C-alpha cells in the first residue's frame, strides 16, 4: 500500500542530508524536541496555517483585518509563533527541500504569465515608476549599509542582499538572492522581521494614498487618461485568457514548474562559476540556477505556453510562494530583532531612500499616484500585495499590480544580483 507521508519524509531527509549543517540546525540540537518534527507533519501544519489564514480573509467580519494587515504578514509570523511555542522546529528537511526545488518552480510559473506587450501598453510612466522603485532599492541597500555598518555584524550584507531580492521581486527572490550571497538560515530568518515590518508600514501609507488619490493627482497635475484606457484593455484581456482549468492543464502547469526547476538545478551545477578579482564569485552554481530558470520563464512567456496563465499558472506559483514564506517564517525568532535593533533602523533608512527616489521621479514626469504606488509595491511587496494596492485605487486595476509584480520577479534576479555586488563592495567582503 502506498504511504505518501513516509515516502515524502524519506525524500526530504535525503535532500537535507546532502546539505551542510547550518547554525540554526546546530542550535536546534540543544533545544527541546518540538511537538511535531516529522517533515510530512510540519508540511501539514504549514498548509493548515495557510488554509486558516485564507479562510479568515473571506470572513465578513474578521476579513476586514486583512484589508489593513496583509495576509502575507500572518503567513510569516504565525509559523514563527508556532516555532517559538515549540510546536514545529526552526530547522527541518522540509525547509531545505522547498527552498531547493519548490522555489525555482514557483519562479518559473510566476514569470510564465509575463505579458511584455501588455506592459508596453501600460505606457511609459508605469514602467518608469517600476524601474525607479527598483533603482531606489538597488542604491538604498548599499547606502543604508554604509550608514549602519558599524552597528551591524560583518555578514549583514548577505542578509541585506536577500532583502534586496524581496524588495525588488518578492518572497521567491528573497531566498534566491540570499542563496546566491551565501546567507545562513539564521540570517535569512532575522531579515524576515525588518522585511515584513518596514514593508507593511509603507503598504499602509500607500493604501491611505488611495483614498486621496484624486486630490494628489490634481495637486501634481498628473494626466490619468492612460489609467482609464488601461481599465478597458484589462477587461478585454481577462475575458480572452480566463478559462476553467482542466486536469491536463493543472498537470502540465505543475510539470513545467518542477521539470524546469530540476533542469535548472542540474544545468546550474554543470556551468562554471565566474569570479572577478576582489569581488570574489560573481556567478556561482546557485546563481546560474536562478538566472536560468528566470530566463526560461521569460522565453516561455513569449510563446503559446503563456496561455497556461488562463488556467491558473501564477496561482499555483503563488501557492508555492506562500508555502515558502511559511517555511522562512518557521525559521524566524522573535527575540533576534531585540538583539539587533539596528536591522530595523537599516530597514527604515533603506525604504526612505526608495521613497525619495520614487517620489522625485514621479513628480518630475507627473505620474499619477496610482503608478507610483503600484510601481513601488510591485517591488517592495511583489505579487502577494501589489494587486491589493492596485485594487485599492480601482478594483478593475488589480491585474496591473499582478502584471508589474511579475515583471518585478524578473528584475528581482538581475537587479538583486547588482545590489548584492554593491553591498559586498561596501562591506569589503573578499
């Protein structure tokens, strides 16, 4: 008789046994045994957490909370609470397996929905604000490290590289760029807290702007005609691609994700690492893996394969991302931010630089506040929250947030790599 939990647990254990021990894993040996430690059991707990959170988002009363605090925040911190209470471990073979195989699969499925012609039709201002937001993150990282370097540990740049990936492309690139930089699980878990805390405050400000958008646009003299045209074109696009997903659709989508993930893993391991003097390794085997999966996704988005988006390719990718987010949250420790308050200061300085760049460019080109908000959130929040911010300005514009956020996933790999090298240079790492 087939026993999925046992087989799955064995697979996870095999993956974990091939990975080097981390500081988090060593520390776990000295802690009391968690209530649930079997990988299949941990997976069940994490999916139960996601199920309850998203069920509550649909509740007529409790659901109002999620209009103020994004569901993503709870997906980070509920597993952290469970870890703190000893329900699940802070180190598990499951987390390694999700990071190694599910992460690249999710990147491919999210990028698959990229609509380059659609982004062009948004007009130059939307693209300019997206790029301005990315530029603000790329330069904000090294500048904030320069300001806070004396208060941070020597390897903080590695965690900040992961944060750059998150603030350009979302949760998937948080782990991807962190992996490229060689950030430990402990460092990634620490960076989750300034990531979510600072980003959530800024998202709240953007949602507030939605309520006064007309006043802001009148004050800046922005032309909003492009947004009205966009609403009509988006309605046509949704009617054209949306369909009821069939079983073959879903199997093909999952196959694309995991076959692409495995092939990029094998190809990345086979390609040579590239070094550059004092900057050390520029492109590692892990970096190759993410560059390859991102590039394959972009190429496939230009073919008929992109039509799988109508059957829910990005939704399946988002499920994978949320699972990844819970795994990162389960590795976090509430007490660590109290030990390193400089991380919060660094996060606020970084986001402030991003905002200054964004508002300066927006003022110069007279962009509507909608483009400024979505351009920012497509970087800082990614696909999980950019549609929420877009819908706050107009319900029909939610797909714009998703569309630009997918572009952010692409930028997250490449621009995040640039920011990582700048951070490495400021830190003086070999």
